[in-house]
C-alpha cells in the first residue's frame, strides 16, 4: 500500500475522504473553510447532535465540491 501526503490549499483540495478534527463541538479553522465549501453541512451535523461529544466518536458524511466524504473525529 502506498500513501501520499500533500499540502494543497484547502479551498482547492480534491479528495475521496477528508478527516477533520472536532474539539468541544467546534470545527478547526480548516474545518470552517471546508464547511463553507459544503454549504455548512458540517455545522448542521454538529448542531443536530449527530456527532457524540465523547473521545473517539466519529461521523462519516457525504461531501461535495471535490470532497467525496468527510469524517469528523
């Protein structure tokens, strides 16, 4: 298996799966940029309580705008 690590501009990123951290129910600055690209879908999921507020919780969401899926951790 081969992995590639790149650091493209987040507003131009295209990927099959993006993993974003959530701290105390809030997105990071990078998460906010991605959320804007996804029409605030990440914020809506967090506000609705779809991601449990305990360590190790994850939520897989369908993306868009060049990001197929997003995993919130």
